[in-house]
C-alpha cells in the first residue's frame, strides 16, 4: 500500500505544480493583454499625430511656395487651381 500512497503523493504534487503554473500563465496572459491594449492606444495616438504633422508640413510647403520658394511652386499652383475649380463649382451650384 505504501507504493500506491507514494504514487498518489507524487501525482498530487505534480497536479499542484500544474495548477501553480496555470495560475502564473493566466496572470502573465492578463498582463500581456493589458500591455497590448496600451500599445494599441499608443499606436493610434502616434498615427493621429503623424497625420497632423503631415498636414502641417503640407501647409508649410504651400506657405513657403507662396513666399517665393522655387521648390514647391508647381505644387502651389496646382493647389490654387484646384481651389479655384472648387470655388467655381460652388458658384455654379448657387447660381442654379
């Protein structure tokens, strides 16, 4: 009978270790989920910031071209022509 008792004790110890490991892994999984959520939030925030900076950059390019820079003159002319077409379209819509 002592052999069976030893086997049962060994099994109980192994099961206890497994439960401990499962609990540890569940905590680690929860921590990783929190970290993933925080990372996703950071990425979204940085994406919005990048878009805002791109918009500011384009605005600065146009302003620079209007001040006489030769580099962005073509882009500025295209943007002005696009704005004029939009204004003409709006005037036509109001005239109807």
